[in-house]
C-alpha cells in the first residue's frame, strides 16, 4: 500500500506516571497525579498509578520488547518528582540513575532515546504554591531541565520539553478532569502562558547543555470542522483554533500570541502575566515539532439560549475546558468510535499535517502519538486478535503516508502505546497498548497489532 524510506523513524511511546508505578520508592515525591488519583471520584474505579505496569522494576524486560519489535526509537517521560522531589533544590540520585540506566539500556539496544521532560506529573509542592497558574513554576521547570539535561546530556537523542500543554492547562485548570482538578478559567490561560514560557526556558537549556541533541515539543493539535460554511460557524472554528492550536503554535513558532486569542479571552484575563520578552523567549527554534493525533472536532456557532450539546470530546465533567468559548457548540461526531468514544477520522490527520506543512514549511514534523483503545479479548489460546486496532493504525499511518506524498516533512511515527497503562481519568479500563499487560501478574503479551507493527517497523512497508 505505501513504502516508507529507511530513514523514517518507527517508535512507540509511554509516559512515566502511566507505566512506572513504584510511586513511593527510590525517593520519589508526590505529584499532582498521585493526589488527584487518590481523591475519591476523580478516576474511574478509583484507579491510581501506584503500581501501574510496574515498569520501574521491569524496565529491562520492557526494553527487550522494544528491541524485539525492531523499533528505531522509544519515547518515554521523566517524572519530575522522581528526580527532583518537591520540584526545587537537590536532585535525587536514585531517580536520576533510573533514567540514566534506561537511556543507556536503549542505546545498548540501538534504540534512540526520546525523552519528554513533562508528561503531566507536577510535583505536588509546586501545585501547592500555585501550580502552572504562577510564573515561578516555569522558573522551577528551567532548573529541573538543567539538572536532567546535565545528567543525561546528548545521550538523549531528542529532548521534548512538554507533552500536550493543552491538556495540562485546560483539562487541569478549566474543566478539572485532569490533575490538579481546578476549574478556574483565568488560571487556565495563565497556565497556557507559563507552560509556553517553561518550554522556551527549557528549550534554551537543551541548546546550551546538550547541543548535539534534537529539541522538540509535543502538541495535541486539533482539527476543527465547521457544521456548515456559514460565517458564524467558521468563526466558531476560528475561536477554538485560537484556544487549542494557535495559543501554542503562535508563541512557539511565530514568537507572538495571536491577536484574536487575546481579544476573545479579554473577558477572562488581560494576559498581564505575559511579560516583555516572553514571547520571543518561547520561540526557541525546534528541530522537530511533535504531533499527537487521535480524532477530530466538530463545532457550530451557539446562540447562547438553545440547549447546548456537551460533546466536546473530553467529556467526563460538566465543566468545559473551552475557556471563553461561550458562543461555540461542540457537536457529536459521526462514528465509528474507539473505546474512548473518540471518532475515527484518518483524513483529518492528513489535513492537519498538510496545514502544518503549509503554515510552517520549514518545520520538520514527528508523529509522537497516535493509536486507539479497544476492548481487547484474550482468546482461549492466549492470543489477542485486535483487528480494530490494526485497522485504526493502518489507516492513520496511511494518512501520514498521504501527507508525506503531498509534501509534508514527517520524519517518524510513535505508536501510543508500547503497552497497556494507566489512562488518566479512565484508569486501567482503557487499553491503548500493542502489548497487553495483565495487571494481576504483570505479564506482557504481544497483541496481533504488535506483530503487525513489528513487520511495518522492520520493512517500512505498510500492508
Ligand atoms: C494523550 C496523552 C497520553 C495518552 C493518550 C491516549 O492525550 O498524551 O498520555 O493518555 O492521550
């Protein structure tokens, strides 16, 4: 169906809190996700990341799976509270050593380490001091970045500052469905800025201390479709595009927040938390822009009176993540859906990549997450025939091939996820892995999708 060149990077992705477990071992301090998941009612079935996939103890055999899959790269995240408990001051040598051994283990197996500095696990002490709503957290993040980059340096092939700052800001501080669970619109927009600022500060640390490493950030960019071509519906798209996409792309790639974002959100904040020089500082040049994509979004203008659909794709709560989007209605999407209730829309993926190519023609791209949760069934012979996941992956990787054929400079693809894990508010109920984890025994079993992905990664041939 499609051929990918030898240089195309095939990888898989995970995140610290979702797989490591060992929440109270090795000197790790508490993060906002420990607090949140231990608060009754916050996660499905009250699940927590205390044990997760026990990767902290099983990392070596997990690396063997990565090597057997024939992958070129592995994207993992570093838990800030494991390496610098409390989020400031001394580093914890046991925590640093864990990641150092992980990186060396990858290099020994010929796999490129791609390290994310922040995949949502803010040290609880920093949240107690105001979290991402305050500027000081960005400054603390700079120091944390300096410590880990100094320790791991350019053994890390690609340093990724943040994973999906959209989620940290809007789900963490506006809808409250993610840690720290706050529902304060003005704080969410301040968090947007402080996450962007922290990205710029940490990016400059990487440039200085690990000049041979690549620098990236991972964004979950939204493909927003209008219900009609009316001016009002197109304006609804513009608003959501500003909040979801351009609030990050603007400062990071253009060195400025978009004027319409500031105007739309004026009733919520005056953005006085943006200091002179911040925007230029945020725009540190990136070697690759990481793109996470799962599904698309459908909106129309809302008159402020009719009952409004709450299908914003991030459900779970009555509060909306969409700060200052009072004139927009999110519509349910046509199916089919994954087990997350997310619609399956591969053409939107091509559209997204072509948009980025059009707007930022010189910016190389990397797919840092894409994948699907389905209710896997273990057959009597122990095999897991996850045909729907294979179909999802095939069609989305095909969408990447299509974008490449039309000129988009996409350099690689990381499947989410290497193995089943703690899916945030959905706990262990949703399985995204190409490798199954039996949470009673911690036994790993390759699903059919893992065998399929292994063939793709080793041949570059999409069947
Ligand atoms: C993304 C997250 C990742 C995982 C997938 C399903 O938003 O970055 O940790 O939860 O969704």
